[in-house]
C-alpha cells in the first residue's frame, strides 16, 4: 500500500486511469440507453395488452437514435461492438510501440470495449439473453470487480501485492509475503467471496479481511467447518441474507431492477382484478 502514499502518475498508470475512465463512462451511458429502450418496450407491451394504441414515438425528423441495432433481422448485442474495440486496441498495441498520448488513447478504446463486453457478461455465462433477468445481475458484479481491480492497478498494486520496483529487495521476505497472501486469497475463495478474492489478489489487506470473516452460505468453507457449529452457521446465514438484500439494492440502483421470473409475472397477472 506504499504506492498510495508515494503516488507517481507514470505513463503506464495514466493509461490504466484512462482505461478506467473510459470503462466507467461507457458502462454508465450503456445502462442509460438500455434502460430507456426497456422502458419504451414495456410501455408498448402494456399498451398492446390493454388494447390501447401504442405510445407515440418522438420524431425530430432525423430518425430514432436510441434503439436496438439489427442487421439482417438479427439483433446485434452491444458486446459485439465491444469485442471489435478490444481487438482493435489490442492488435494496435502489439503491432506498434506507442507512447503518450497514443498509449492513453488506446487505453480508452480498450476500456470502452471492455465495458461493452462485460455489461453482457451474464450472456456469456448462461449462453442466453438474460440481460434483464435476475441472472443478468452477474454482469454488474463483473463490472464492479473490474473497476476495483483497475483502481488497484492505478494505485500501483501488482499481483499478490508485489511491486516490480521491490523485486530485488529482500527476495526471501518477498517470497514469504507472496505465499502468505496467496494462502489468504485461497481461503477467501473457499469462503465463497469471489469478488473479494479478486481484489485481494492485488490488495493483500482485502484478502486478509475476507479470510478472517465468516464464510458465505453456501460455500465450501461453510459446508466443511460450520456443519457441526450451528451458532456460527446461523450467524453466517443471517449475514448472507443481509448481504444479498444490500447487493440487490446496489445492483438495482446501478443497472435497474430485473424483470420478475415468468412464474411470478404470471401470478401477478392472474391475481390482478378483471374488468
């Protein structure tokens, strides 16, 4: 953590900072656009269900700008454009040795592409269009984890808390520190705290915090060590309930509320008064 106290904005750190800014801004704009498209689609579906005429679309004579993109009748998800941005930035960075400001500009392009791809992370995970379903909220987790890792890199933290500038200083002490932090990361993973383990891979203090705290339920650690300790298991379950409620609120605030499951939606329709 000495990098925070002695911070120097090197060209590499500036590039990561530019990538982080491009990533965050793109994610925010993407969610604003997708939420607007969703609201318009929902209004049209509700009007069709009630027999009312569809809501009039705003027309400024230039055509509708915010809409789903289709090519040949196929809906093009925005992660496709993200892949193209990442490929372009990656290939150019490998083909040429860029210096400032071109290095930072490529970093922005890569950040834009990464945000577009990870905003649909759940689609890759489930191989289905679950963007507005509860499963789609995993994309928000991926976005937040990436933001935190990028922030750690901007601050100069290397993997397992190692700074390349200190590799030649006390190699044995450095090796012990790496092993110790790796053990903490593995324990944090065993306790079901994937995001905290990812951050702890770069910031050892986070890995230590995740390793000493109660495990999540369910997790390998909880199943192995809490089965015969009902009080600790009960505490872990209560904490998990509070955590899920808190995370659900954060996800909804950042990315919008997910659609209710089909069964729940059908129950709501069935219980609504007729006439």
